[in-house]
C-alpha cells in the first residue's frame, strides 16, 4: 500500500493525466484515465448525469469531435485520499474553440479516483459552471 503522501501524489498525477487527455482531445488517452465500468459517473457543466462508461465515452467523443482547441489552466487544486478512494477539487479555467467559436470560462470540478490493480482510475467527474 502507498504511503499517504505517495497516494496523494499518485492521485494528483492521475488528475493531471485526465486534463492532458482532455486537452489533447484524445479518446484513447481519456479511456486510459477512467475506470471503464458501469459505475462510472460524469456530469459535464449543464448536462444530466451520465452513468456507465459507454455513455460517458460517447459524450467525450461528441465533445472532441466538435472542439478544435481545449486548453486548461487548473487552479486551487485540493487533493485528498482515504483508503482506495481519492478526490480532487479544482477550478478549471478553460480556453476553447467549439464549433468554431472561441470562449474562455471557469468550471468548478470534483474528480474522484479509485485505486485499481493498474493504478488510480477516475470513477467520477462532476463539473459545474463557476459563478
């Protein structure tokens, strides 16, 4: 079992991999970050909850297919780990080009990871527009 600080760093690294996959608009990298099970949960800003990897994967494909740029500046990162569960809360400052329209906006996110035999995997991503 990892020490508390090693587990915290591993969850932080898994969170960074999520944002790298998102920024690269790369579904294979995104799939490598997630626990690809039916218990996975994703809430994109303004969307209904998506449950199960197949539905979540389709949502990422739709986002990636309509985006030409997705750049993240992640701030206010807070990481906590308890046993085989870790979570990250942060603010995503996003610069994007979706369907040809450029925008900049902030999102509050909670990313939950579970420890698996192959490392930490995202089990839930919940993002809400920043007020």
